[in-house]
C-alpha cells in the first residue's frame, strides 16, 4: 500500500503517456500510478482573468500539462522491459518544470560572455 515508487516517465507528451499506461495495464503490471498536472505560470490579462494567450491560436487550446508515470521501485526494470518490448521509450525530462524562458539557453552569438 505505501510502497516507494520511482518515476519512469515525466514529459509533456500525452500520446506516449497514453501508450505507456495501456502497455503496462495490458501486461498486468500492478501498482503503477499515472497522472498529469499543469505547472506553468500564466500571466494575467488586462481583465484580471487567468487566460493564457497561447490558447487562442488557430489550432485551439495548447496542451501545457506535464504527464507522469510512477511504478513500484522493485518493478522498475520489469516495467521498462515491458515498454522496450512494445517499442516505447520512457524518460524523465529534467527541464520540464522550468519556465520556457529558462529552458532556452542563450548562445554566445547573441549574448557574448563578458570576460
């Protein structure tokens, strides 16, 4: 019930997340957990509402959620083998929680380093 879990997937990739859940479930792996949450900061618009201006493009709402899958610590190797056999690559994106401005690193071409 209160077993330690390890994260095998944490990215902004809904399709792979769905595939991982279906693969682990069909293989009969018990005790894995999956979910998603919204992490990014949303700037307020002039009316005080928390509307994200990126959601009003031609393609509709953009998916900003972070998707994760955790398995019981002892089942990590088994889960990764199940995914490998199904051709799914799981991974944890270390920069997924950074704001977009911090994810991009400036290059020396545009921002020369001072010496």
